[in-house]
């Protein structure tokens, strides 16, 4: 188009421009401008149909994994006061819980034991008749189509509450722990676990587990590494839930900072996660979620593996209690948080709200804002 033609076109548009109240502003802009008034972002936000068309991320039941607590030797499921809506299931009520989750459309659960048989090493979790093996078997029998992920760690089974046996100085013995965790993983796989998720943050645990599974006939079982797990205060309600508070004994360290990550560190988290990838992890997890979205987004740039994120007990509790106090709508706040994980790069989300969320989504109205 010649300069003259452009000039004529501009003049004719200016003459026919509707009165918007911004007339002078509109007329000062050049036609080739890529900003207002030629560009109006609100065009793609005008109706819910168009918003549905341009939406970049969604949360579906396919994305969710529900953590469940199972306590041995109790007669009735117990509600958890710090996690409204969550229970310690009995070994029997676990059957109902997994069937209910499967019916909601969620396809995976992760099991945590509440042990009455604790010792220094957490040996009950390495016993083929122990709680870990029994609950996996029970869940698989009750809902065979549901994927059962075994969290492999020792803190629920040790009398001192740490994630492995202790050295003389009171710190967790890394290399003994990874030998034990490899054994625990085989026990879990033999009981029917579909995936192994080591959460202890011990060095070398992924390769120890991968190697041991491979030589015991479980080369088909994937490992989801708690790859960047921070020493977070947001695990507080979980430690009540599984009764693994640490620091009760004077000679035992009262925190997990010698193995879980410093919340201040980004590069270290990426290094640790990428080491897990090299050790053979199939999926990398970031934990907690909402306060660590930067780690998730950066890891998404550096790894091609599927990424998981854990919306931990404290995050769930914050939303629940804020909703109970009338400060937030639970459904909307939950969905917005989960969407943030998808946006930051998560493929899958562990959340205590999983069955609720599947129902919100399946009712076709994930948001009522
Ligand atoms: C055990 C484990 C913990 C969580 C998952 N696995 C507790 C911890 O590391 O202290 C926390 C989960 C949550 O807070 O929801 N290693």
C-alpha cells in the first residue's frame, strides 16, 4: 500500500470512528500500533465460551493423586482436627475410601501408615506382613483399577521419628537408610504397589531403589522421586496425622534440616532434582507446592521428565480453615491453587482435596467465581 493510500485510509477511519469517550486518544494512535486501542485484551474475555476456548491450563481428575492415612489397630476411622475432611482410615475403612476415590474419577492414591509397631530402624515397614505391605494389598484388592503409589520412607515407622536409622551423633545414617529403603521398596512392590515414591531425601536412594527393583523382577515399576523436598513448616498437620513428630527425645535432632532442603535455595534444589533424574527417576516431584512455584517452573525448563507437585498438609489446612472462618470459598481457592501448579509446569498434583476436586470438575463447574 502506498503512503498516500495509508493516509487516506487513516483519515476515513478517523472520520467514522465511534464516539467512545476516548476519541482524542484513539485518534493519536497510528494504525500499525500493536497496543490500545487496536489491541483490546478484553475481546477474548467477553463470554465464558470464548474464555473456555483460549484457556491454557486445566485441572482434571486425571491429574490428581490423593494421599491417604491408614492406622493399624483402631476400630473406627478418626477425623484429623488439623486437616478438616481428612481421616485416619482403619485397615477396613481403607477399602471404602479407595472405592469412593475411584468412583470420583481420581485414578491414583498414595498411602501413609500410622504405625503402632515403631522401632529404631522402622523394621515393620520392611516386613511382608507389616502395615505398609498390608495396606497396599488391601487397597489393590478393593480397587484394582486404582493406581497405588507407595510412599517409601521410615519416619512413620521409627520410634525417634526420623527418616532412617540414626548414627551415634544423632543424624540419619544415609547409607544404611538407602539399603533399607531399597528393601522397603521391594516389599511394597511385592504387595502390589504400582509406583514407588521415596520421600526421605537420602543421597543415592533413587539409584538404590531402581537397581534393587530391577534385579528383583520389578523393572516395570516406576519411581517418583521426591526430588526437591524442602524442610518446610507446612508439613505440620501431616506430622500430627501420622504421629511422626520429632525431637521428643533430648538426644535426637528436632528438625530434618540435615536431609530436607533449605527453603532459601533454588540452585541446590535443581541440582538435587537433576541428580534424581540421572539416578533413574521416572517422575520428579517438588514439595511443598504453592510456596515453591519458582522451583517447579525452573525445573520444567531443565528436565523433560513428567513433574509432580505435592500440595502438602499445611497448604490444605490453610485453605480449609480460611474457608471455615468465612474468609475464602474453599472450592474456588482450591481450584485456583491447583491451576497455579499446572501453569508452573506440573503434570500431576498430590492433594488431600483430590476427591472433592474431581467432583467439582465433573459437575462441569470448577469455578463459581
Ligand atoms: C515423610 C513425609 C512427610 C510428608 C510426606 N512424606 C513429612 C515430612 O517429611 O516431614 C509431608 C506431607 C504433608 O505435609 O502433607 N517423609
